[in-house]
């Protein structure tokens, strides 16, 4: 076979891709059919986060694209048929009622078929990428003309954090199945008196697991999928299943659970995001500063990791306690995370309603003798890209309460509307499981939970182990928040009269003095535990020299 024959064979094997409706229509079809993301994702063999990406602008490819197009085409045909049937039934009922009540001398009044909008021609729901926060401290703006709500698609008269939406749950509800969502003000409804033709289902396609609609029902058969009972149950059931599979072998069960911690964490995230105001955009556009400069190199973001040891201790011999900060990354999940695409801006202003990365010139730090530099140990001076937690820490330290440094100079930023509570339910579910495991001495669950949140953070960037979520901005922000949390503990110790000796990474703080009056001791995420104790100081050094 010649080279050209091989190319011709390859071209023949590439068929046309299945046509998909716009991303906002995909979501509306699913919601009008009263199908959850978990249901559709399981039927297609993908994760709910992947489905969220498809409903936010990304497109699948290959066989999964064909399956997804078939599902959407079927939903479109089914919903359009139900709409036409219900409209005709309502017309006949109204005509019969009017005929019975009309005088004999008058002709009965016949009403025409109401114009309805098909799912594929429905108005844009306004689901943009730069979505706002989860409802804490958002600005409300009254609209002159109603716009479609980003949650339910119905006209809303307010805009919250830049997005049109209803303010109360009673007003914000999806349109009833069989009745299309109302179009925005001034937009005519499309005529769909005839249902669009439905693509013929491939003969070889199996029917197992398909979403069937029973006769006379308004949505999918409820027994088609079994929803898990809750986030904590997902963790408990996974642990019990692993123990059962390995007949109680703790080591084997732990190894299996740690190995599958990443997909399980993504499933837990999807479960905890149910009912949330905004979807997680799993694969947004990312600026080049957040991409690796070389295959094994790093991007341009500085996380301000503490790596500091005090050069001179107070005179005398001291007992130093090395404290271990519990669940550092777990606590850091509570940080301001950008929801959508990062947008570029220039200038010194900082918007507390947004989050992202910033190019700053950090202030001079004059307290290196007793406290670490809040931006970490840096070899080169000048501007650098830092994350939101680092910038907020510097702004806080330069404020009237502390006045420890000058304000940082902000040159440019990449930010998006943000919320501090985006991962809060996810964090609470992991925290509760961790607390219960510690209380019950359950080492399997404890190691499983630790692997879930640590690997969840570490694989958000350019990782081959997590293809469901690509948010290097989140990864840097969560890590930086953990570093900032440790730095603030060092500041608290210093303000309470303890001598800070060392601060390293996310969880290592060495102090001299009665630390128990400053920090609570224990294994909870709000407590610290002792990692080590040792002696240090001039007398200790002399004593050690004599011993040698």
C-alpha cells in the first residue's frame, strides 16, 4: 500500500462529527427532562464534571460525541412531542368548554395552536463563564428590561454580581416539563407546531441503562438511576466496599482506596455541588502565565511558600516545640476561588469580589529577625505573579491594624468573579469523615480522606491523573492559602509572646514558650499536635560541644 493509499484509508475512516446544539440548549434539555448531571453522566460513561464542561462550552469528540448527540436529539424530540400533545389537549379542552357555554345562536370559538419554543431554539439562558459568587455579599442591580435567569432561564428583574437571576427560591424555578421556558422580554417565541425529526437510533446500540420515559409520565422513569444518599455516605460506602472486597485486610483496602482517591474526590465534589447556585467550570481558558514554561518546569506563579528559620534566638537555653498543623490543605479549601474565565485588567485597584493572580511589586520586609517574610524566601527582587491569598495577606499586614509593611503595588491582574464557599460543602464532608474516623480509630478512612483532599489539590494543574478538572489557578490559590494560614499562625504566636523559631511549608511551626495557652492541642483541623521537642540556644550549643 502506498503512502497515499494509507492517507485515503485514514480519511475514509474519519466520518462527519455528530451535530450538537449550543451549550446552553444542552443544559436546558437536561433540566426540562428533570435529569440530574449524575444521571446523564452515568448513562454516557463520563463524570458529572465532564458533563458540566459540555454544558459550559466544551465539545466532546469521537464515539462519546455521537452518544451525547443521540441523547440530546432524543430529548429534543420527546419534549417537543409532549409540548405539541399538551398544547393540542389544552386547545381541545378550551374549545369544548367554550362550545358548551356559548349561546346557540353563536358559533363556537376555536383557539389556534399556541406557538411554543423548541428546546433547540430556546433563548440563551445567559450562562456565561465569568460567573459570580455563591451568594455571600453580592451586589443587586435592578434591570430596566428583564433578562433570562442564569439558574432557571425565566425572566428576572435583578442582576446579582453581574448575572441576571431571581432573588428568592420561589421565583427561581425551572419551567415545568412539557411547557417551554418563557422567552426574554421582547423576544418572540418560535413556532414548533411540528416536532423535529429524531435521529434513528443505531441498530447495534444496547438498551441497557438508557433513559426511558414511561407512558403518561412527565419525565424519566425514577427507577432508572439510584442516587447516593449523601456525600458522607459516599465515603463510608467506598471504605466498606473496599474492606468487604479484601475480606477485612486493612492494608489492602487502604492501598486500593488511596489509588482511586482522585476519581472518588471528583465524584464527591459533584455530589456536594448539587443545588449550588453556579456550576463549576472545569476547563476554562487559562493565561500563559499559568502554563508550564517547559515540560518539567514550572509556570510563573509564586505561591509564597514559607521556608524560614530564625537566625538568632533569645539568650539562654530553650526548649523548642515543633507543632504540626492538622489538615492544612483541607482547611485551605476555604479560599476565594474564581468561578469562570480569568479576565485581564491593569491598574492598582483590588476588587475583593474577584479572585485570581496578580503581578505585584512586594513591599520591603523589615521583620526577618523575628517573623518570616509573607511572600517566602525569594532570591530575585522586583515584580512577581502572586495569588489572591498572598495579595490579601499583604494588604492585611499593611493595613491600620498591623502596619507591618507598605501596601504592595499591583500592576496587572487576571481575575474572575469569586466566592469563598465554592468548595465549602466538599470541605465539610471530608472534615466530618475525618473527625469520625479519628474518633473511631478508623485508619482506613483517615488515610483515604487525606489522600482525597491532598491529591485533589495536587492534580488540578497539568496532571495526567486528573482529566476531569483543569484549574491550575485553583491549585495555586489553595496552596497559597495553606501557606498564608501557617504564616498567620506564626504571627499569632509572635503577638502572644512566643518566640517563633521556624516556619516551613503548610504544617510546620516551631516555637519557644507556653504554646498551649495560644493553640488548642488535638487532632482536629482547628487544633495542633506536637511533632517533636528539642533544645536550642547558646547554652545548649555549648553543652552539646562538651558532650562531643
